C-alpha cells in the first residue's frame, strides 16, 4: 500500500491538470476492468459490467496547487491559488511546475505583520535572472504542485496530496481485488474536486447510478489544541454522516455500517462542519442520487505534509470491497 | 457596429425582453430556428452543412442595475441587482422601468452631514432616487415595487479608439454573436443570448442543458484594471492588449487545449490576444462546462475598464480582436481534424 500511495502522490495532478495522474491510474487498472473512458472534463471512468445494482464509486485525482499569473522583470512569479491554499503553509515551501521547474515560495519581507500575510504577498523564485529567463521555463497559466514526497513514520504515511490520492489507492486496490459480483460498478477518478466538486457532477450525470460511495480524506481532532472533532488517525475509516455539502443518505450509511460490523472492522463516524466533498455534487444530480462516503482521517490536510494511517487505508479497502458486492 | 443600440437598451437581470426583442429582430435574418425558453434565453440556431457537431456561442443579455424596494414619501428606495460598487452611485442619472422615467440618485447634502458621516462611505440604504414627485402614491403609480432601474448613459466615442457606454458587459458579446450568425458553418451553431448572468449565471445553465453542445465559447466583457494605483501584477487585463482569454476564474477552469488553440490562432493571424492575469470573477462558462455530461468551454472577452458602472470604457480594437478571433475560431472548428483533436475523439479507447 505504501508503494502505491508513494507513486500516486508523486504524480502531478493540480486541479484541471490531471493528465499525468490519470495516465498512471489508467495503467494500474486497465487490465482489471471492462471499459475505460475519459469524459469532456477529464474524469476517468472505469466500468466493471454487470446486471445488478448500478453503483458509482468516486475518488478525486486532483490536488491543490498554484497557477502563475504574472512574471515581473526580475523573474519572480506571482501566483493564484488553485483550490484552498494557505498562505501560512506555503511560506518557504517548494513547488514543482508540470515541466519539472522547481521554485521556492517566499514573501515580501517588508510586510509589517505576518498575521496580515496574504497570497498576494507571496511569490515564487525559480532562480531566473530576469523575466526573459523565467519565461523560458514558466508562462502565465502554468500550474505547480507543492513538493512533499511520501515517507513512512510508523503506521503513518506523510506526504503531499494524500487528499485524495489515498482515496484513489483505495479504489485501485478494490478494483484489483474485487470479488465476483453481478453489480455494475463505475469507478470514477474525478477531476476538479478542489475547485468545487466539478468533475463528480458531470460524471454522475453520465452514469446516473442507483447509489454512490465516495472515498476521500477528512479532518481529525487528535492533534494538540486543535478544534474538537470525533475522528482520530488509526482508529479506522470514518463513515460520513455529513459535511458542508451533503447529509449522507441513510441507506448508504447503513450499508457501510452494517458491512463494517459484519467484517468486524474498526470504524468511526465523521461529522464535518465545514468543507465539501464529491457526494455533495453527486447527490443533487438529475433526480437525486443516494450518496455516502468512506473517509480517511488525515492530519494537516492541504499542507505538503499531510498524514494518514496505513491501517485506516487498508481497512477502507476491506470496507469498500465488501460493500460493493452485496 | 450595433453596440450603440445594444448598450442603450435596458435589460436588468430578470427583465431582458427589450434587449431580446432587438437581438431577435437581427437574428431572425440569419438563423434557421429561433426559440425563447422558459427563462427568457434566446437561442438562435443555424444548421450546419454537415451537422455532426454542435457548437454553442454564449453571451448574456442582462446587465447590472437597481430595483425599487420601497418609498420615502415621493423618493424611491432601492437595492442592487448584480454586483455594483455602491460608492459610485450618488449623483448618477438613472432610468426607471420600461417607461424609462428619468431619476437621480440622491444622498443627504454634504453640509448637513455629521463629521463622522463625511468620513465613511455612504451606504445604499441612505440613498434614494428622486424622480421629481412628492407623494408616495405618485411614486408608486409611476414605479411600482420591483420595477427595475438602469443607469442612464449614452454611447460615446472617446479619443480615437475608445468607446464609453453602460452594459458593455455583455452587449459586446451579444454584438459578436449576431455577427457570427451571418456566416455559415459545417457544425450546427447555437447562438445563445442568455439571461440572469449577473445574478448567478442562471440562464446559461438551462440553455446549455437544452443545447448539449460539444464545444462552447463564451463571449464576454471582462474586468480591466490597468489604471493608476494598481501594481502591474494585479492587472486583470490590459486595454489595447486584444482579446482576453481566461485560463481559470472562480467558476471554471476552462479546457486547456481549447484555450491554447485560441491563443495560437490569434498569434498566427496577427490578432492580439492576452491571458487574463487574475483568477477572480466568473462567467457563464462555469455553468456550461458542468452541464449534462460536461462541455469543453473557453471564454473570449473584451477588456472593459470601470465595468458594472454607467461609464464602462472599451477599446474598439479590442472589440474587433474578439470578433475576428471568434470568427476565425468558428471557421477552424468547421474542420473535422480540429474538432476531433479538441474533443479527443479516438484518443481514449475502450479496453
């Protein structure tokens, strides 16, 4: 599992630029599904055909990042955020553009008060001497991801983009080990989740499933002086009750809970007060689609050093696999 | 150019009829089929010689404005429709309702304002519209609750290349769509003149759903902040810089291949093009992209200084750059190999 996640998180996939990660995932699952298609937005839809229930399983491929918006005469690059990017987490970090160009994110030091730091006070230094040299490597509109290679720390994995490559890993492992079933299952690796659950909306409209399960990360309440939340790393995958975009359908929640009980898996319940996730878009599609989610507890979300437990991810695979064949 | 007529018509979001009728009177000469849907979107369709693909052009007919929400004796109280910087309002001339009743936006005179009042921005709730009547009954009879109020601003040429008008956002797009209807194409062209963009991209969502296009181009007026006091890195677009291509804004991350195709087309044909440098704002592309099973979209916009005010300023050269780029793009999209490449047909095989 660590190797797979290391490979997945290493791939470039800033929202709207999911080509590299999509190709990698395609390579992993190609031989295990009946068909693969890529829709107009870039969602990867892998189908396991059948005559039973029509189920959509979603995990988003995209990760947060930045986009170059201006290059000054000295070659420093101003940028805009893609998805929710924290100015504080960004300070001193490295970013990698799609073509491999590396840069440091730093701030205008004249700033009086670090508390008033905004993204517009930050710039990327790619070591160029002037605008011309910079533009040989980076142009306006080019995107970059934060650097944060995967490392193992006990049962925990530290990496960028665990949101939501850990969910992608759960889908891939499920596809590779799916027991025989009549159900028709659509594994969707969605795009542009971080920009407002966009890919999931068009994919759900194409599939119109009987119900949907998403796999994504969620916040935790298990670090010093953090906000209260009943989710902890290492205590099992969380079954989503609600977040800012969806109240999960009772039937899907029940299916997941009862499956976990049957398998004797440790689980937790997720009640997320802010933020949204793909089920938020899926459940409102067409005439409505019952939706739920398995969430992987993840610390330091949207930083280059997110942290999640491998055993939680392994248990999420077990839970998903069994839930799909019933 | 019919921009003078288009910008002098009033069409506040939700009441675009006058603009729609004017556009219809032109479109009817060129389109094969014209429909007006339940929201008021005007969809002019031109059948293609091949008709294998559907291309949607979208421009919104509505403009920002005000709405009557109450009375203070004979004065009208009002709220904004769409995004307006309330600091620009005092002293402006307006036209109320379809009858175009003239009025003035008034505030408490400066000599009776308290010292503290002078130091803060006057809020809309302290403003009123004076239509020259004394009694509430008179005001009510002339402009009932809910009546829409437009800026009064005549189309005017400035310098050698610029024009000043209200509602350039997005009568510019409407004008270009009418021009585009004059040519014939291989694909079916759907010129969609949409409603209620300024209150949340509403019309385009249903228009796109009924058209279900393969590709959509949104033609717009966009922000231009190349003015004194703004750092160059914060210029959203530059006046005279040509057609603005959006890469990402709050509502969409447009199709990368389609934008590259438009940019290269401009460069190869000596049409000035520029990328929008900020990622704020949004337009119909956001809703069209996510309609149905998803649509490949891009936006072509003319830079407009002082947008959402009675005095938007635009360069005619930029307008023509947008027009030429749109026309050229449509001609290119008529080629089967271009369409196949952009739609990635044959690129993703079933296994």
